[in-house]
């Protein structure tokens, strides 16, 4: 058995909770030590101090880590277009306006909440506001994404950017709704990938075994969403299976491959991070990705756009 320390988030649509709740990794000769973190930047700090070998993470904080000298690369994909913007009923949705700029005018001198600075949701919102010249709109960061729902309900923020799970929670437990769907914000944005340290990548059989299990679960989510939702609910213990299945269907773009669209979208994030001053240099795609293992395991075309049953 190979011992692998894995960092993950509370995001229910990642394959992490299914791998925790089944013996797929053990069958691939991996013994996992799972470690929960509040955000992507927290995971990167753990990787920097040598506490993790592999992680589930949005790629912007990973790119920031590379800029600081982190020795790791993205070995597989996971999901695309995982950022939505939610708001209370007083905010009109994007479809009510002629363009994005007019929609954003609603937030003049108000705040939009996101997870910590440097997270994928934070970068997407800052880029959106920068592109449309909305300097009067404030971005308010929260240590845990789970705080966004309460902040919205309490009026601390006028809208929030986060995962599809945030949107489902807002709809179930409050009056908030999606005002910009994921596909309207940043096409094919890499909401999460699998990142491994250079030391782990040198152990090719371990990396290949993990990607194989990860891809099997990605395919399961598409083909057997209810079965997967039940496993996740039983494993994490803080949501029920209908919550998980609803989250799957809100942004049904799951795969382990790293196709050109995923890489090109990530390159756009690298440029945005450099433009915003979040990195001191422009990080190249060759520095971000290690493609050999996933191309060997997933040689056919990607299935991010296939949806789920």
C-alpha cells in the first residue's frame, strides 16, 4: 500500500467524498490520509510546508503557489464551470439586462462576498469587475465559503460567488437564487483539478492509480448520480442525498481529463492573476500541468459536456 496525504475541501461534488466512502483507492493500492481545509489557499499553504502529497483545488490558488516556488503540478481535471453568483430577490438576474455591465451596475458601492482572496471564486469576481470597470463594487472575502449564506441573509453582502452547492443551500434555506449561471461567467473555467507534488509525480504508479480511481468516480457521477449522492451524504454527514444530487445537476461538467479547453482556460487565469498583481510573473501552462499520466489513462476525448443521467 502507498501512503498518500490528500487535502480536500467540503465541496460535495468533488470525487473526494466518494473515494472516502468506498474502497476504490484501496483496490488501487493507495492508503489515503484525508485532510479537510476551509479553502484552496489553505491547501496550498499546507503543500508548501510539506503536509500534503496531493490535493483537490481550484487552479488560481495553485498558480499563486507556483509563483511562490511550490514544487507541484496539476495531474488531472475534475470539474469545470463551478462558480455561480447568487443574490436575494431584490437583485435582478443577468437575463433581465442587455449586458453584463448593466447587470453589475446594481452593485455600485455594495459588496459581493467570496471565499478567501486568491480562491477561484475571488479571482473570477475580481476579473469580472475589472473587465467592466466597476471599481465601486467591493469584494468581501470570507475564511469559509459556508459563511457566505449567512452574510447574504444578514445584509453584509448584496451577492455571493461560490460553488453550485452554495446555490443549492441558498435556495433551500433562504430566499437567494442564482443570478448569473456558471456558463455565463467564464467558459470552461477549471473549478477544480488534482494537484500533486513533484515528489509524488516521480512515483508514476501511485499517480496513475489515483487518476484511475478518480476518473472511475467522475464517470459514476455522470452515470449513477443518485448512487453517488447517497455515498457522499453518508460519508460527509452534513447534507442529504437530494442536496448532493441537486448540486450535481446544477453544473453537470465532470471528467478527469485535461483537454485543450481546460488548459487554455487555465492559461487565461494565469494571465488574470498576473494582471491583478496576484503573481509576480506569468506562469506558463508547462509549469502548471503534468499531462503524461492522465493522457495515458484517459486517451479519448473529454466528457465534461456530456451531462449526467
